[in-house]
């Protein structure tokens, strides 16, 4: 993990900006700079931010403080993002961050889909940093921003019909039925998801939860290489959302692991249903690349989703995962 102080500097720069722009597009910078720093690319962080700055908006104004008494009324209201971030900043200042996370994880988990899963992904990057290094003020503030964004964009999905699934994660993803109308934005598409295949529904052992969640991340990442053309940006989340849940598990009590597995599966499967292409295409990279070379290509390309998928691919570390990262570089527009 970065010990140069550069990540903290970058987070301080970013905390004057809001979690979104144009009222709907996530600010990916905190996640991308954390991923770069986590893989020894801290020297590139400020240069990358200089390019990304044009996509940032000022931190929004608050409406009314969120409190322990009124929070249910504010949950899922994106207009209250500043209020929620302020609430979590106070909470994390007054209590250990793991205690705050443990209290709010089961409250927020049903709304994992909110903001196209960007809020939980942002929380996952913040937690990885805190687990790996010192709990500095900017890193604690970043967790508050992530949790506040999640609370503001909280979006549950109820009454999903259980459809025939499969034992392996890869086969279960193959069994996902694409929605009939694949147009419109994330909220509209999510409303058309009415059922998902059953997978890992009987798991109760926390150790098995970790194994199955790892399997899901690997399967979703591998799948991007052959299915990413369905939507090169949004299908990244089928892999990155469950991966951040996997990263967060060590900070949570075992009692929360099983529901975390369920939420990670439904998020990955729902994204697959919303954006899957009509058919896969074969993909093989032109050559063999080391993880370091793939990371360098992703850094040079600069797209935040490419960086985040590469971050997940490096967690897996096998050739199909690296191929998926390379495929995302080919499919995505570079940051300029």
C-alpha cells in the first residue's frame, strides 16, 4: 500500500468534489487513484487526476443534517448526499470505523444496486486502504464519502423470482436471462429485471462464503473478455462489485458474510441481465503479457473503469483475467 502520502493528498483534493456529476454520473476518481496507489503507481496519481479534473463538480450543498432519528427518511434520496456524507464524517470521527461499517452494512446492503453499484465499489476501495495501512484522516474521510454516497443512492430491488441456476458461478452467469428491452439507463434497465438464477443459495459457512465469492469474481472477470462488447463500461461492474464485497469481508463479523454473498451475486447477475450481448465473441490477446505490463497499459489508457477492472484482474492474476483487462482497454475510450 502507498506510504508516500500521495494517496492522502489525492483524496484531500477529491473531497472538495461531489460524488457525482450531471446528477447521475459517478465520480470515479477516488476509486481509480486508490487502485493505482495499491499497485505501486502512486507516482501517476496526480497526473491522472489532472486529466480527470474536468469531470468533477463542486461538493453539493446540504439540505438538513441526517441524524440517528431521521435517517430512514433520508435513505435513498440523492439530493441528501452532502447531508449523508456529513453524518458519516461525524460518526467515523466519534467511533471506530469498523464499528460504523458493521452497523450500517446490513442497512445499506439491500440497496447495493444504487448508483449503478458505484457507491459500494467506492466503499470497497476505501476499506482496502484502511485495512492495509494507517487510518489517516483523508482515508477515514473517504470511507465517510463512500458510505454517504451509498446511503443517498440506496436502491433496493424486491420480488426477484428465483430462476433455474447452476452450481458453478460461470454456469450461473451463463444462465442469466437478458432483459427483453436493453435500452435506457441503469435505473430503467434495473426495473426490468424480474428474476435471476439461483446460485450458492444454501451456503452458510463463512469460509465457504469466501471461496464462492472468489469464484464469482473470477468467473465474472473472465466473462468480460468474451462478453464485454455488450456494454464495455457497465459490464465491468459485474466483476468489480462482487470483488469489493470480497475485500470488505475481513472488516465484517462472520454473521454478515452470507448476506454479503447473496447481495454480491444478485448485483453481478442483475448487471449481466441488463447489459449482456446477444452472443459471446472469442477473444485472445495478441501476445503474452505480465501483470505489470497489463497494469502499465491500463494506466496509460487512463479510463477509470479500465483501471478498476485491471485492479480486479490483478487480484485474480491468471491469464484469462489479464485477457479481460486487455479487452477492456481495446473496447473503452481512453482518458484524454
